[in-house]
C-alpha cells in the first residue's frame, strides 16, 4: 500500500553498523556543559522572550533540553511494548529470520533509548543544581496509547520517528552554539531512529494492507485523539517549566511574565513534539498514500497548533 524502497534485510544491516552503547554517549568524563544552550532556538524559542535576561533565557533553554530528553523517554515507554508485540506477532506468524531479528532489534534499541534518556536526565540533574519538574505517569500513558488500534499506534510512532530525523538534520546537526555532548547524544539517538522510521514504515504498510479501509479510517481517528492528548500533556509540562525556571533563576515571575512565557512556550512545545512531525515530507507521503488528501489535513493541523 505504501511506496518505499525499505527492506528488513537492508535496515538490519544498517542497524548493526551504527550500534552503540549508553556508556559511549554519556557518563564518566562525558559531561554536559552548562555554559552552553542544549536545544537550537528553532525548538526552544526562548530568545524572543522580552521579560527574561540572557542568563534566564539560557536557563530556560537548558530546562527545555531536560524536558526534551525526558519526554522522548516518556514516549518510548509505549513504543517499546508496541515494537515487542509486533516482533512476537511476526515470529508466531512464520516470518523470516531476518524480519524477526530486525523487529527484535527495534525493540531492544528502544529499550536502550529509554536507558539513555534516563541516564542523561540524571546527569542533567547533577549539574543543574535546582529541581526540574516533569509530567508523571509514563506507564499509565503507555497503557492509554496502546489501547488504541495497532495501525493508529504505528502511525503515531511513525510521526515521532520522522520528527526525530527532522529535529537532528534540520536544527541540531549544524548548530555550532550547542553543547557538543548534548548534540552527541541526540546524534546517537538519530542514528538508530533512522532505521526505526524505515521499520515502522514497513509495519504501517503491513497493518494497513491487512486491515484495509476500515483500519485506516480508525487509525487516523486514533492518531487525532492521541495528538490531542499529547497536547494536553505538553501544556502541563509548560507549567512545570515555569516553576523550574523560578527555582533556577532565584526569583518569582510576575503574572505578565508568566503569561508571555506560557504562550510562547506552549507554541514551542507544540512545534517541537507535534507540528514538526506532521510536516515532514516522508510522513506526509505515507499518510497521503493511506488516504489521499490526508497530508493537507496534517499541514492544517500543524498550522493551527503553532498559530
């Protein structure tokens, strides 16, 4: 149903080539540099905040870097069991050894990414010296996500994986102002997510072909519902970030400051975790093949979220 040139054989081979371990990326002498920003301005969107000093903008950028890592670990909590279930399903269904290995590798790497992000968050907390709040309930959210249709979850996963590619290639890779260690860990995540996007394309193709029009219609409805739920979580994270900023800056924000920062940062979070994925060319190509005209709806949704 989807037009692509991906295969389990080639994706497995590429995955083996780029394999790395968490200790290669963070820990020991591989420390974060808190004199530098962690996220590119296109994602953090802090420079235009008129109420903050240069130091406070750097602090907020780093707080956003912390939540960026945490939230990726958060969503991987549902991607891991999804990938594991699909690997088990194809194994029981008599799939080739290569297909089983590729999907099992997908699941193992997602487990490694959770470990990576948890480790990086701990390293951040050691160096930042003030608490940063994060939304709770990753396991509960994973259960809610996985209660939706398989194709809907696969579509959301595909969106997140192409989003990861866009963040690194378009915003992070060539930004010379960022902390090199933070860039390195995002590069290593990107290296494996590049293979996951291909594997998930193969899964979306398989599930859509098996389920037909009814499954595709249900998947888009689930995708929209899950996107709305994610937006609500992001709004909660913005509120927590303001508390973290006050702790780090050592002052209370005024009502006017809180209003400005909340508005700008909610839009920035929406761009980072929803809209930037909705507008990637590969994701748009896939949804259009599943449902002609769907890419236009995705672009409209992205525009509304970041207006």
